[in-house]
């Protein structure tokens, strides 16, 4: 028996296909929007700081804060897009073990080029991947390296704050070649005071700044250009009515004229911070239940 397709049947099939396509598209958009909404929960409170009174620490309390988000924060959806575009994986996992909350971070470079991390933003004994060795437990150098939240409460991070060292010369960067990666584990309760009792927390790293080989080339070119256009001159504008001369440089009026070219180029990221040659990413966000009552407290070490 032959299958007979009438014009009405064909039209119905086309309508069903169109409706299915619309449903899939709408569901995808709603899912992405939900991801973005979940990532942008406003943090209104903080927990973890304890003042010292006489011979003991005050009881920890939840207190309001105004800086709910970092200025350079971006959504989890945008973070995932950057990692996909740059062909990287950057993940975090949480484990409670032996009265400690342990966070393990793994980065892998799946691109065809090398990526570079600032060295002092990484622990000194991280493990280069791939490797079959056990991931070491490492002390951290810089904070806020981790963001830990529950509901609208952020846990205060007691780590050191580190900026960008020196002039960001090449020897201050750690190269992660194509196909390689790194991993490290750190004890979160060495830097974070968790709330008493069992609670579900969200964990993710702060942003890590990464550059490519071309970033160094552009930085070098721009610095050479600066050295030409901003080289010192022998022009001396003599001070009016100097009483006497006891040092040659004392008769010259200081030149506070803004370096127009330098200021102009810095607006376009003179140091090589080109959007094609550098980027920022952070780990994925994961949820885990931690019992703060039984954790080793950082206040016992202070």
C-alpha cells in the first residue's frame, strides 16, 4: 500500500516542524537567561570577620555590605562563552575531608597556542598537567582567589591581595603550552571562616588574567615607540629671578606638561592589553554542602 501525501498533510508536517524549531529556540533562550540570572544574584551581606575583645574573638555575625559585586565581574554565561572561544577548560571541585574544606582547580589549554598566567597569582607548587602524580595541597598567594556565597551572603576571604608585579616582563609569567595545563588543591578554611552547621554554598574562583604570545610582541613594540616619543630633552625653562645658583638643576622650572601621546595610547591599552591577545576567565560555579561546625578554624591559627 502506497503512502499518500496530500497537500494538507505536507502543510501540517511543515507547521509541526516550525513549532518544534520555535520551541527548541525559546527553551534555549530561557535556559541561557536563567543561567545569567542565577549568576547575578545580588550579594547584600558578608560573614566571617571577628573583632578581638580583651582576650577572645567576638562571635561572628552577618553584616551588610555595599560592594555586592566586583567591578570586573561578568556573567557565568559570558564566562562559558570566553572559555569555549579560547578552547580552555577551567574547573573547580569541592571536598570536605579531615575537618577541612578542600578546593581543587584544574586548567587545561586545548588551543593551538600557548597561554600565560601571572606567576604570583598561582601557588608555588602547582602540578603541571597531564600528570599521574597526586595534586599537591598548596598555600595561596593572592586573594580574593575564591568566591564563596550562600543565598545573598558572601564569606569574607582572608587571603593576601596581590596586584600586577613590576612591569609585567616575560619572566613574571608562567607559560602553559598547547595541550598542557595545571592543577592545585588548597584548604579553604585557612582563608575563609564558614558559618556553623551544614549549609549549601556556591564556589568559584575569581578572574584570572591570561595573555598570548602576541601580547608580549605588542607590548614590546609600544614600549619602544614610547621610548622614542617621550625621551628626555635638554630644554630648560629658567626660573624667574633665581637668587643664586648652587645647583644647576635648581634654576630649571619643572616641566609638568602631560605626555599627550602616552595618554592617548594608554586609552587604547598601550601595555598590550588587546582584546585579541588577552582575556579573563574564572572557573565554573559549583554547589557543595559544608559543615562549618567541624572544620578547623582559621581563628585558631591567628
